[in-house]
C-alpha cells in the first residue's frame, strides 16, 4: 500500500498544505490502491480517473493561490460519495437500473460544501438499490465485497462507502443512514461511521428513501477523521425545510474534552439471546475500558425498543412508496420500450427498472397506506414511534449516552441471507431506534472475532450531542489501540 494512504486525514492535510505532496499525488496514490483491488471489492459504481486528476489539479492551483488554507476543512482530501447523493455532471444511479443513465444537473448541498472546503470528490460508491438493504447485495449492478474477508458482505446500504474506506481506496466517504445504513456497514468493515442528528446535515440532493428517517453522514478510519468530515458537511441549509438552524460546532476541537463522569446507559435486554457471544464479549470489554477512564456505566430500560424493527418496516416502506412514485419513465431515468399506452409504459418501466427488494417495500408501503389499513398499520406505527422517542428522552434524563453492540452478528457470507428478507432486516435491530427518534448515533471498531472479523461498538446520544459522543469514542479508541 502507498505510504500516503496510511496517513490520517489530519496528517494528509498538513503535508498537502505544506506542499510536501500535492493533491494530485494524493489522488494518484489512492487511485493506485483502488485500481489494484477494485475488481475484487467492487466498492465503486463510478471512478473517473481523468476527472479526479483534473479536479486535483484545480485544488493544487487553489492551494498555490492561497484560496485553500489551514482554515479549510479538507484541502486535497479524497472523499468517496454514496451513489444516492447527487453530483453535477457525474452519473448518479442509486444502485438502480431505473436511474442507470441519469446525470444530475446540480450538486447536493454536502457535495457543494465538500468542494468549498477543498475536498476531492473521489468516485461514486455502490449501494443497495435506493438504499434498501443491509448487505449491498441489492445493487442492480453487482454486490460489493468486504475488504476484511471477500467472501462476506460489507453491510448496507452504504456498503460501498464503508468498503472504500476499509480498503484504503479513500480516506473518507459519505453514506446515508435510514435505519443503520452507515453504522452497520461501518461495523462490518471495521471503520467508524456516524449518523448525525436529523436536520444537522442537509438532505438537499439526497435521493429520498424515507424522508423522516434519512440522514447523510461521514465514514472514516478513525474517530478524528470522521469528526473532520462532519465539520465540513454540517450546518443549516435554506433549501432543506427540515434543516436545523442550530449553529455549527467544531467537533475535532472538542475531541480531547474530559470524559470522566460521563454517564453511559446500557440496556441489559440488548445482551439477551440472539447476540453473538464474541460480539457481546468485545462490547463488554469496551464498556470496561470506558469505566476505567472514569465513565459511569448504568443499566437502563428502553421498554419499546423491542418494537423498533416492526415500526421501522412500516414507516420506511410507506415513505418509500410515496418517494419512489416519481420514477415513472416520464421525467428522467429509464423508460421501457415495451408499451402500448401510458399505463403499460408506467407498469413496464417500474417492473423492469426496480429490483425485487425495492418492489417488496413499495408493495408493503402502498398496502399500509391504503384505505382501510392506514389506521391499523401506519397510524399505529407512528404512535409506537412516539413511544420509542419518549423512551430515549426519558433515558437521557438519567444518562449522557447509550452504548451497546452495533450488530447482532459479525459480517455474514454473500448469499447467506438473501432468501430470507426478515432475517436480513434483523441486522438493523440495534440501529433503527436512533432513526425513529432522530438522535445521533455512531459505530466504531472495538475488537475482532476469533476469525478476525470486525466488531462494532454503538453509541447513541441526545439530539445534537455529536461532540460529546465523538469525545467518548475518541478516548475509547485511544484506549483500545494502546492494548
């Protein structure tokens, strides 16, 4: 591996601004890494070498002219972008045939912010179609493989984004998280991933799956790398009606804050049957580390968390059913040539353009929203969602953060769960609650199984508590690395 690719984001920033290496040299190093293993991993849907190097040259010119300085978050730093985040002039497919030829005429807000901060947009990452999945096997083009064990999945739906960071194809990436789609692949690939508070990061330019659940978030190799990317992408956006007007924070500047006395809640029910014993042991070891650093570990109860999966898989498909109605072959994207009239054009376009999992969720969502079933399913799910949110609010009166496992199992083998959608859905059992409540959550590596597979440690906090959560995660990471 090229030595440049071993540097942290802060180290890369320092040597680029000191002109010890250029943005172009950095890009070439990561491109060399990606091109050496990409045929094996398949983390990217689009990786345009010529465009990347041309953009790197422009960044070098900006550095030379003094337009990018120490105050810029990510000068010359490559950032891979999930393919459901729109990029002007670059194919954006959402991992779906129905958008297989769509080139957006505008950038998502997060992409605009990356460019403003000097970052190098480094390819578009593979994902489960329209972010619907937990393994990146639902991509219409090809599955992504886990760089830690290529017989296994990288998680999903941001599997390409997590795999790109884990394989050192890019130091940072952006994913989206609707029910765990940043944190679960981060755990499976052994990297750090964060789902921000709903509204902290603009959703403008994120192709919608579940509008009340979706959030764009950062992935990086370390907690500090992840915090640096969060600095770049957070903030109010007038184009997003759900964007918070809360001011930005310097998340890296607070990483070294004192964590002694931090109260961390742990629901004992999360360690019941169904959790892999090696994961349970590794997570308990991480909790002991936090206790040795002065944190108070407290048992708490989230009584309605057992209903989170069922609630999520009513609300998310319902919102998906509405959001995906726009893909009809009329305005953009794929249109079937096999039609005699408007109805058959709609029907055949959507039949041929959507994959099985997307069709499954559209059907579920349409059913729970239909006349006679809305009250029994969608309305009731909304009430349970409020109970889940209330549980978190009550818990955060007693504790500062909540901790536990990110996933119930280590990364599973490709094809192992594709025949059982319900079993696949249970991969998100510990993560969906944060999306339903709109709170921030993150996963960081805390160990490995006996077979060398990564294990993720999950932290959740009150709304807009990213700084505290990152400081605890950073202290834990340093403690684990010192062993």
